[in-house]
């Protein structure tokens, strides 16, 4: 299993939201310094989200992302507001390893086109949910789309990896939603990365035990609930 430390970008700074609420922001300063810290603790791949892009559909933190890639020299995946092939081109050209499609993935033709052009190793889809219903546009809107049915459609058109986030858990340190995550694992052949709510090494252990491909760690690292170096040593393959 792979461990992905998270850096959420807002106004050029590293931040964390509580349950996806843009009005409940905690700021952690310079994202490059944070990325360097994660790398020093053993991380080899970062999960980066452009929160402003997720809400508005345009790159607002591209310079911060470039600095992380160029100064820290660490692999990154990026999600948040990616809604065109030209945006994917821009990200891959500056060195992003994987591009995460969120709201735009509801357009399955767009996903199919992206996978065809860039390959399934470069394109992953983030499925963000409230009560197993897909949420979009920076979690501001909840649809009637069932997460499992949506995941099956993505698998059918070539997606190999999804990032599953239970919004109700994100930033809460209440533990990952093991039951919902396992439902996706059991009902598809996708690589499922768990996200949202991890608070302890036990959560990482639980994620690994149900067959997660990876887990994203956010607030648990910023609040020192999880020691990243220890977690990587114990659980990363």
C-alpha cells in the first residue's frame, strides 16, 4: 500500500479544510516547506489539491505547484478544477505525474478521451461522496449519482485508479469510512485510494486490511496524530 501525504493549496498556501468547508480553513504556511518536511520523513509521492481550482475551475495555485515539483523534486498528483485536455497538458508538461479528474469526470466521454490520450497511469478519478452520492465543484454540490455505479462506469472506460473521499470524514480525525471504502473495493476491480478522516496508525492498518491501494494522509500529519516516518516503515510496500 502507498501512503500519500496531502497538501491542499489555497491562495498559494498549504491549508486544511474541515469537512470541505471553505469557511473553516487552517493555514500551514509555505507549501514547499511542507513538501520538504514530508520528503525528509520518507514520502516519495504527494497528493496535491488546488482548492481554488476545485471551486472555480481554473488554476489559481500553479506557481506553488511548480515550486513543489522543482524545488523539492518529489512526485506529485494534482486535482482541483481540471476540466480540459489543455489543462492536463499544462500539468503533465510541468512535471505532474498523475492528474486527478473530479467534477469533470461526470462527463464520461471526457474521461475516455483523457485516458485514450494520456493512458490510465496518468489519469485517475476522485470520487468524493456524501452518503455514497457523488459531490462536485469543491464539494459544494451533491448529486443523485451512486458512487459504486459511477465507479463501475469509470472502470469500463479504462480508469484503473480512483481516490475515494467521504466528505463527512475529511479533516475531522474521526477515522476513515472503512465500510464505504470496502464497498467500492468489493464491487469493482479498481485500485482504490482511501481519503478522509485518517487519525491513527490503526486507520492505515484498516485500509491495508480491506485491500486499499493507498491512503491519503492530511490533518493527521499536520496535527501530529500520525508519525509519517513510522507509518511508511510499517505499512508502505
